[in-house]
C-alpha cells in the first residue's frame, strides 16, 4: 500500500464497502484541461492500488468511443477508462449529445440513439428524466469501484443553464463530491476566471469547491506565488497544484465543439510523406489520425480550403457527423475537384466512415435522417451508394485487412494480410452497384457466433481505399504496410515499423500521471475524498 493509499484508508485500515470515494473535476470554462486532468487522476489512483472508474453524466462531442458491448460513449470517458485499466461502459457517460447542426443534436442514451432534439426541447422535455438516468448510472459505478472520478462540462457558472443542470454542481451535490476547480492560465485572466466563477455560484456550491488547480502553466512558478497567495486569502480555499504545460502529449484532448485539430505540419517536408487530412466542418472521431502524427516519416497537414491542399502524396477524408453537409462543403470550397484531380494522377486516397461514404456515387436520405437533402451525387470513386435510415450501427470488430504487394500497382499480388481491430459507428447502409475488391474481412468482437463479412472498398490499382472501421490506422502492421506502399510509389525504400501505438499510449498515461503527481498535492485530494466519505455515511 502506497503512503497515499494508506493515508486514504483512514483509521479502520480498509474502505467502507457501502460508500465509495468520489472526486469531481470542474473548470472555469471549456477546454481548460478537465478531461486530461481527470484521466491523470484516474491513472494515479489506479497506480496507488485502488479500483477506479471515470464518470461524466452528459458529454457533448463528435468524438466517440465504442464500448466492448457495442455501445457509444464520449471518447474522453473511453480514454479515461483506459487510464484506469478497465473496460469502458455506458454508465461512465450515460448521455452523449452529438451535434448534427448548429441547433440540434442526436441524443445518445446509454450508448443508443434516442432521438434528435433541439436545445430547448431537450432542456424542457427530457432533462428531468435524464437526471434520474445519470444518478442511477453513478450509483452503479459507486457500487462497483472504490473511487469514481467525476468530470463536469464547460463552467458551473453558466447562470442561464444552472436551473436544469445535470453535469456540474447539481451532479456534485447528488454525488456529495468534493470539487476541484481547474483553470487554464495559458489563456490569461486565470485569477479573474476563478474568482468570477465563485462569485456566480450559490453559497452551498462555493462550499463544495475544496481547492483550485492552475493548469497549463509556463514559466517560473516563483513569479506566480504572490498571485496564488492572494487567491487563497481572497477565497479561503487552497491552490492544490500548479501543473506546468506538458508538451506533445499523445492522448485524446478534451471533448469540445471548439475542436482544434492536432498540431500538424504547416507545410510539407521533403524527407517525409506528405499526407493531407481534409478538415471537414463536422469532422468526427478525429483520433483516427493520431498514429500518423507519431510516425517519424510522415508529415500531416490539414486542409479546409484549396490554398491548404498543395500536392500531397496521400489524402484522407475522415469521418463526419453529417456526411451530406460536409460533401456540400467539399463542393463549395472546390476541394472536391482537387481531390478528384489528385486521384486522376494515381494519387493515394483514403476515406474513413463518412469520408468513405462520400467516395461513393450517391448519398440517399429519403427520411431526412441526417440532412434535408433527399439525394446527393458523391465523388464516384467507388461504385456504391449509401442510404441513411433510422438505425445506427455501433460495433467493435476484429478481422483481417489486405495489405499491399511490393508493386503497389499489381493488385493481383496484394496478398499480405494483417490482423486488425477497430470499431464501426455510423448511420447509413452502403451497397455496391458493381463488384469491387473488399480489403477487410471482419467479425463482431463481442459475438463469437457472428458470421464474418467483407467490408470496405479498394480500387484496382490499390491506391484508393475506404472503410467504415474507425481505428484502422491504429493497427501498426497495416498502417506501416500502407505507408511503405506510398513510399515505394515515390521511389523511396520501405522502412521497418518501429511504432507500437498502444505501447506508446500506455507510456503516455504514465508520463501524464507522473507529471501531475509531481505538481499536485495528492495527499490533499485523498483527504478531500475522506471528508466527503465521512459526510456520506
């Protein structure tokens, strides 16, 4: 038992089986680092020997994670479950809101679509029921795990939303959880944001905040100390940590509608493969490209207009929450013509999920499931059509993927196969108008009795391919074979695959936990949880 766990166990030397410990991370605003901080705490508590689970009652995100039983939750809670070393479950994020337009979102309840609602209808018609759903989910987690790390959303001081809150201070009260308030000093105005947040809270809500975390600090902390001392005098609450900015962290960022793509390269580098990812307005599951950012021979650029496109070696059309609208975006910007010109020169082209659907001949939406467009012509790279209906497919898959021969143009010799895993999460069903090569043979990961099925499409020259499988590029052997095929097409020699992405990700969890442990008063956090536990008995 670590000193921290020993201190947390209290005088009885073991935990009370009836009450688990809880700790909640809230923030002064969106994107202050709540999700990453919660992941760090999950890993720290797990390292200390506790059974730990994450919880976020309601998440708004286009970045999803499929649980082992084929349900959909926010990617951040899936990542936090990985940090805990446990399988993700819908109780960790019982309600997920997936924006489909500026005014509406698909409401996903315990991993399954409920309905599409506008914000007013959701708040007036559903939040009462939603409140009971999230409370029951948390109760189940608390019965199973010794510590539950809760995460809030946005700011608890959104006074126009507080009367029906189910994710911040009301959730903290339901859980009787001590709250850490995190603030991002990199944005500036950190002291005003903390004091202003407290001023807008009710007295009982202020009492629930037990300490502050200053996040993403750069510079000499000695210069910050006068401000920290003022803040503690002004509020009567401690600063439990100043966490320096941690560069190049290869973990999923906080879920947010204000998503910024990961830092790619501003321009192509002559010694690396130049891969352009189309920056769709409704880009979803952007973690699909994370492994490419870690490859040493790859330069990743993002293109949202013609000027950014350049002359890439390969183009990736990623997933989309609204395939039809993002297809129209390609046409409005002229990116569709650049993509097709690139392909006409035997350029490499990949479509994933919504991007794969765009590569077909037509998108059909007769019931208006995703958009008001009943039918739209696609980019016609593959002879296929996709029709949207009310059903949504969410499944974890395993199987094999066809690789590339040494001669990337010799389709007949594309005989190498790689074990792969990933997940499908999409609306729409695709059928083919002509025979094509299907590069994947898949089966449901959770059902051994499920029959395998062919999936995806590949062009005759092997350079254009698409799939519904998210996480396809997280498979190291397959990814390296594809990159080496691109290298050979440029006359470059192939290189050995050195990147084990899953191992890298595990190392990043430990790096994050070590970093936060050094700069946060962990013993103080255990004391906060013990005080809350005493009050819950």
